[in-house]
């Protein structure tokens, strides 16, 4: 994670990401999800052999992935209307409880989450490029899984 998820996750944390829940349903509001860059730009054209070795070494953590993955909290699901006003986030006209925040949320315009997309935000609202800004709505098919457990460093082992 980057600093955008502080204080829930801090740079250097490693998390266990579980894919199974989203095989049977879609992410829920409040889930912390890992997703592929929705706009990765041009990716290298690899042959079969080169692609296999890149995949293998990336899986072992020896090689960096071609595009960056992100981790954010789901705020709005398809069909929801989301906005921020006076330090509070509203979904479908109701303020949501966000006990993990350490600062109020800046105002942002009312927007409706399209079908097949999510509205995501970082917990460190003052330092997060998320659905309010350049990231936009995240396609559900780009979601890799749900972050469940902080596994590193060992002293911080905990459920998220």
C-alpha cells in the first residue's frame, strides 16, 4: 500500500488478498479491494515463452508487474449516488459511518456509480487519488480480490 490508505494500511504492509468472495458475488461497500490499474497504458508485447517467465518471476516477487495494482476502500457500488459535503460522505442520501478516518473528507460533487463499476476512496482522503479524481470509476472486472489480513510486518499481523 501507499500512504493513501493510512492509518488502516501503511507503506511497507503486505496484505493477504482473497479472490474467492468475488467469484460468488460483487464487492460490498466498505470492502478494501485490490484492483488492476483501470487505465494501464501500453503494455509490452511478450511472446509465449517471455510472457510465461515474466508471469512466473512476477509471482515469485522477483520481477515488477507491467502495471500497478491499487488498494482502496469501496464506497459506492453500481447504482449508488455518492457525494461529499461538510466533511461527510453520503451514499444514496445517507451519511456513512467511517470510524477509520482521521480527517474529514473534502466536498466532492454528486455522482451516480454506473453498472459494472465501483466508486473507491483511500482512507487518507487528503493524500489519495481515487474515484473523486483521476482514477474514476473502477470496473468490477478489474478487481483482483479483497484485502483480508495484514501479514507483514509480523508484529502488525491482524485482520483488516
